[in-house]
């Protein structure tokens, strides 16, 4: 298994206060869905594009369904099942997920088997795009948070 990569981000105290203020007197899950979750999903697009180019492509595939055709990105508020993962903390407000249709073939490609060397495509796609993802997340949040605050004020909620 690859070493864990740690990304340190600073300046989140002000950001946390903005989100808390926005959610005050309103459902925090809706605030998260309309800001954090949307931003996470958009920020993962560079990873999807890299994964698509790195995924194994078998020209002799009789089903004509290739792994890269099943790639998808998702973002959501972490569920209790998500929080059981070592990669998701109790304090996480939203998670971005890059996935492929789960099968023996996709697992073997990403992690290898006793008979086959790993040809990872998801992990390298994320690792090579960490800066792009964090930059996109920053940009999206700088747009979505004020926009959502305006929407709430317009509806008379704030």
C-alpha cells in the first residue's frame, strides 16, 4: 500500500466561522449540501480526467464496457458507514469520492493480485492533482458561499 499523503491547509478558522454563521438558525445539512458538497464534486473533476486517461483499456473486451467508462465522481455528507473509514474523520463536513465500478478487475488493476502487478489509476490521478483539487475547492467555495448566503437572504431566511 502506498504511503499516506498529508496535505496541510491553513486559514480554516475564518472559513469555519463563515459556515457556522451561514448555518445558524438553518439546517446545517442543507448548507453543507449547497456549498461544501457542490464544491467537492466540482473540485474532483481534474481527478476524473486523469483517471480516465490512466485507466486500463482493453481493446479485446467483448462486452465493450471499459473500466474508464464506469468512472464517476460523487460528493456527499459523510454517512456513519463513511465515518468508519480511516480516511474520514468525525469532523468532516463533506467528502469527495472518485470511484469506478467495483469488480475483481478494477480492484486487481488498482491494487494488484498475487499473479498480477498493480497498475493503479485512481490513486495516481488523485496524487498528481492535489494542488488542482485544493485550488478548485477554494475557488468554488469563494463563489458558492456568498451566492448561497444571498439566496437565503432573498428568501428571508437570513
